[in-house]
C-alpha cells in the first residue's frame, strides 16, 4: 500500500480505460464506472456536472519518474440533479476534502 500511495508504479503500464486514462485493472466499482460513462456521454440534464476533475500539488519529493507533483484527485466525474443530495465516500487520503475545496475555490 505504501508503494502505491507513493506512486512507485506510476511509470508502469497498467490496463487503459476506454478514454486512454491509465488505471489499475478492477480498481473501480461498477457504479463509479457507470457514472463516469454517463457523464462522458453528455446531455445528462444535471444542474452540476463535474468532468475529469484533477488536482495535484507541487511536491519536493521525487518518484520513480522524477515527477514533482502529488496527485490528490484524478479523473473524478459526477453529476447532480436538482434537489439531489450526495456524499463522497473513501478512505483517508482519497481526495474527498480536496474535491470539495476545489469545487468551492478554496484551493
């Protein structure tokens, strides 16, 4: 887990999703994949639509690729209908707070 969080395998070739973004095979739940595909098809009728949100922070540490940034949120897509209530679920460090801070222009 430590190596994954530190991006040790960032340079490795993982299975690619249909849009060319790299992801670990079987990493996403079916409902997450369905929402991603729904948003990318367009014409959702949602009043809020987030498509491929990404947030990274500059980092003095380097990884195996000599990258100088730490990705906090990667390819987040979802939509909200009028009156809908939602929540983000995830483990510590998954990017929930960063997502809301990005959406409210705090970061």
